[in-house]
C-alpha cells in the first residue's frame, strides 16, 4: 500500500502519528504510511491540529487546503490535500517514490 493516492481534487496521504515525541519531524514511510512524530499530546485534538499545521508548512500550502478525512481519534490518519498531485506532495515531503 502506498502512502499517496490521487483523487479528483488532489491527493490522499496516509499518515501514522506518534504524539508526545521529543521532536516534531517526518520519519519516512513505514507500512504504507508516512510516519510523523509530533511533540503535541493526543488531547483535545492537539495532535490533529499539529499534524495538519506541520503538513501545511512542509507542503507550502494554506492550512485550509488540508482536511482530516479519517482517523480523528486514531494514530492512523487520512489527510486530503486539495490542489496538489501525489508527485508534488512526494517532492515537497522528500519521499523517494510515491
């Protein structure tokens, strides 16, 4: 399973989040999902907000272009990115193949 897939309006990105990490960073692709370590705790949506803010900054897009489609209360999340192709997302995140 690939972490990126195309949609009619953009790209779906599979993300595996590790909250309460010592530093916020991307940790590559593992088991078909982009691994993202976040310093934010998984309380009151803080990790979800931090995840979307980090991805928006890394992709150089407005936060409004990102939508959490699945995984609101899970470590495994599905993020829809409007206006970018999977190739553009892979290039911006430094993924070798997508």
